[in-house]
C-alpha cells in the first residue's frame, strides 16, 4: 500500500526547488507591481509552481486554499468585521472618535493622536487590525485630510495604529496562536494588554515629535462639560471591551464566541441605544460585511496555499534548523526568530504566517527558556509589523486605497511608524515583564 505521504494530494516534501520558487515569486511580484490584485498574486505563485512541478497535481491548489480557511478560530473574523460595519453605520465609531477628539484633540497633531487613541478604544471590540483599518480608517483619514494633513501621513498613522487591534484583546491572532501551540488563550489575551498600551504610547510620542517639527494643526481645548458629555455618549461602546474580556477570563464564553457577543452587543447598541441604524442600514452592514469577509478570506486562503507550498519545499524547516544551530541562547534565538518573522511578515498574511511557522519555532525558542506566553505576544507583534510593510501588507493596502495614494507615497511616512514598532518589539522580546506582568498576577 502506498504511504499517505506519497498520495497524489499529499506529495512528499521536496527541498531542491528554491531557485524555481524564487523565479516564480519574482514573476508574481512583477505582476503585482504592474497592478495585479494581491490575492491573485499570492495564488499565482503556487499555481505557476504546480504547473511546472511534476510531483504534485493541480488539484492541490483548491484543496489547500479551502483548507487554509477551514479553521474554527477564523469564525471570529466575520463577526468582528460585522462589529466594524455596525460601528460605522450605527454611530458607535463617530461617538468614540468624538470622545477621543474631545479628550486629546487640543494637543499638537491632535487628530493624528485621536486616530491612535480611537484605534486603541476600538481594538477592544474588533480584535483585528484589518477590521480596524477597514472600519474606522475611512473616518480617520477623511477627518485628517479636512484638517490639512497630507493623505500619505493620514494613511500611515491610520495603518500603524490599526496594528493595535492585532495585539490588544480580544486579538484574533493571539487566539489563533494559542490554539496552534496549546498556550493558554486567556493568558495570551491578558499578555496583550500592556504591549497594546506600550505601542499606543510609542506612537503618541512619535506623532508629538513630528507634530512639533512640522507644525501640525491644533484645536481649542475642550471643557470638562463637553468631555463628560462625549464620554457619556461613548460609554455604551466603551463598555464592550470590559464585557468581552471579563466574559473570556471568567469562562462565560470562549474567545471565538466573544466575537459573536461583540457583534450582538454592537447591533443592540446601534439599534436601541443610539438609534442611528434601521433594518435597512443593518442589512447594508451585513452585505458590506460579506463583501469584506470574502476579500479577507480570499487573502487568507491564497496566503495559506502559499504557506503550504513553502512548507512543502522545506523553506521554514530549513530556516528553523538554522535557528536551532544558534544553540540554547534565548537572546540569540529571540533575535534570529524576530528577524525571520519580520521577513515572513513581508510576504505572508499574518494569520497564515502564524499557522506556518508557530509550530516550528515555538518548541525551539521555548525549550531555550523563553516563556510561551511572552513568545506568543512577540510572534504576533512581529508579524503585525508586516501588515504595514510592502509588498503584501494588508493594512497598508486598505489605507492606501482609502487615501488614494501609491505605495511609495505611503512609505515616505510609514517608515517612521515601522521603526518605532520595531523598537517596541525589541523591548517586548528582552523585557519579559512587559507581557507577563498581568498573566502572572491573575494566574499565579
């Protein structure tokens, strides 16, 4: 009987196809630069490779595509995207943005700071960087454009601040890496709070520095009465993170179920509290969600197919073997794995990259003495940086589309935020207390 590893739909791994893959990737990059859609570019690589590879049938392409999106944790994605749509059409986003503006809109570069704060507040509902960028991104970019900010800076700060959604609970990526590696999801979600706040503060400092250098506009300081009124208006929305995180930590519902709770809560607030959405508007939110989720899952499926191809030709295994050659030094292993994750984040969708490399890297790094909860946060953070870097950064493409700018225009401003995020990543890697303080306190 033929072994399972040599069946037509599960061919044996091969390791001598790297030059062929490099040529295929180069062709696909040229296709994308010429204007080809990202998900087609990602699918083009395995399609061309399988077309010229005699050991594997083309049937593998749809099989691996649908296998990549057949994941229970990914069930949370449609609900969190729906949260973003309902927030936009039901007045939730506007109230959070207004409250953030009242609170800090008077500082230099106020709307840019408001952009960051609003992303932090919304991260507690969306659980997704992509949902944040696609949800509140349009409001933030248009508001900044009207206030005199350049489209490139508006897009850069919006894309960078959206990465908070991938770290701050209820983060979909932390749920996925917990499911893959067997690490406590509740501890991972708690561990994401301080890093999320840290990256928020780092971006605050950067925008303040840029604001004083460039003379960004300011607005009059809001009085306490207005701040209190805007806070009261935004309070139903601001309670969502408390309800979700409290429910997860108390065991009332799982992190994936929390996404459905968030969606129901957002609908109830929009329909019955703010009363700014009717059934027709709710139907439109469902339609827009379906369209957005289809695009996201196309990207995840395409990236998952590419991830399988890289695994098949032993690319991640060879890279992981190189890491293993560094010995048992936690500092060196963390540094090398961060470099690897940053490189993978350039080319792969973050959740697909997690599925690809987490099972390989986790045993190597954690056996050297790195806490799995800390390394889970570091892994997700490193891949989140890839969301705003070319050539395949998803949040980068979303904000570029909204602002109607080119990749070069985006990068002229985004490099500042990429640099500050990488500095924050190094701090998280080498100061374990930053990510382990809360889990250690609540689970001691």
